[in-house]
C-alpha cells in the first residue's frame, strides 16, 4: 500500500482507542491522520462549545483537511511535525478560478486558476489552526504552525488572534502570585495586587491603572470592583474571583493607611514612584514580566491575555456567552463567541 493509502486506512490497522477518551491518539494522528481527523471532528470539535458540527460542515471539513494531509504526505512529513513553511506552502497552493469561467471545464488544462480567495484561505487556515491547537493541548505537538504561516501570507486574517493561558498555566500564575512572588516591598505588593485584579477581575489595563480606593466593594456577597464607563461602554461591576480577594484587600488597606510613595495621591490604588497612577505601559510590563516568570510565552504577553483567560475560566465553569460578556462589561459578544469556538468546555481543548 502506498504511503498516502496508509494515511486513509481504517481503524483496524491501529490500536483500539480508549473508549473513555474519544479524542484520537498520538499514534492515530501519526499513522492514519484522516481517521484521526474524523474522530476529532465527530467527537471533539464543536461549532459553539456545545453543539456538534452539521453533517454538511463535516463533509466540507473532511475534504479540506484531507487535502492538507495529502500535501503533507507528499512532502515526506506528518501532521505532528509539519512546520509553518510547509503550512504556508499548502495555503499558497489553494486555487481559485476566474469568476467569468465555468466551475468545471471540459479540459482542466485550459482552466485559468487563480490564488484562492481570502475567505478560502481563512476557512482552511482556521480549520488547520483548530486541529493544531488541539494537538498542542494534548501534548502531541509543541507549537502551532498556523500563526506564523498566516503572517507569511501577508496577514490575510481580518481579526486579531486570541491568546489566553491553558488551565494549568492559569493555575501556575495564581500559585506564583499567592505563594512564590517576593512581596517584601510595598511596590511588589502593589504589583501583586494589580496582577491579581487583572487575573481575577477580568478588567482592562486602563481600568486597573486608574483604580481608586472607593471602587472596591468587599462587603458584598461577591466582592467586586466598580468599573467606570470607558470607550462608550457603560459602567459595570466586575466580580472578583475568590483567589484574588484577600491579597487585593490587604493592599487596599495598606493604601488607605498611606503605604506607598510619600507623594502618592491618597485615593490612587496603584501609584508609581512619582505618586501618580501607573501608566498602561507600566501595567503591560508588569504582566509581561510575570508571564515570563511562569514560563508562558505567547504572541500576546500583555493584559489582554489575563482578560481572555478570565473569560475562558468563566466559560469552563459553565457560564454562557451573554453572562461572560456581562462580566467583562462588553456588549459586542464576538470575542467571547470566538473564545467558545476555541474552547469547547467538555473537551478541555485550549488555545495556545
């Protein structure tokens, strides 16, 4: 049997899957990727985090991904090892046609082929991206080649890539902030409280930087932070996760007692050495430094990572898209919907 033939052989040629885990194994992705993809799209992938794809969509995805499998096999590599260069070459190989010509020609050699339309590139790229994210999350790959490949295409993506931390890295961050971070100085305790507010409240960098003492509500059933209106968005109350409350409350109390730089404005929660509220640049640097400290390296290393991770945490806990949007104080739910598609709650599939 040819190498490509083996890629599409049936399940009898590989080890029986563990029925307690319907996701395909590393061996299946390596030896029979077409079968592995079929298992993934049928048992793991969802269109909205809960519902399976329609039969029509599965047929389209099967055809799209099988083309990628054949391309990869022709270049003597595998789905588990294909890199961004070859992924880019595959996307570049996708062809469109002149809209003035028929879809099918009697003589294919006379048909004028054109580079694929942006929407075609994006459909293929998004599908491969979803599969690669799953393989990274399962530990079958170390990296996802799609982002670099798409950048090589000249940035055909219309929307920015969402970056958030997997569950184990999120837990690592919390452990680091609460148990391992050096908080001997007032500035380090300030920074810890700032990072906990971002991670446990899901607020923006500017909201955190401009925080005032009277915005914290600790005597309610759910401790929270009152967010003022920003960028045409109404004000809202951000619920604080239990893990962050104690350290934030302790720092707020320190600020009420005047701890910090001597010239600090009395109601500023996170003052810099000049006594004024930290700049968003300083907030970004603080987030970047802590992400490096826990060995997280993403395409985004700023406060948005903590905000999207906060949102993902709520989705994994069972919150709906509208509930998460309310927690984030946003009306446009597009980002949350994208995050749901990346993070099916019943599979543990996480974006990297």
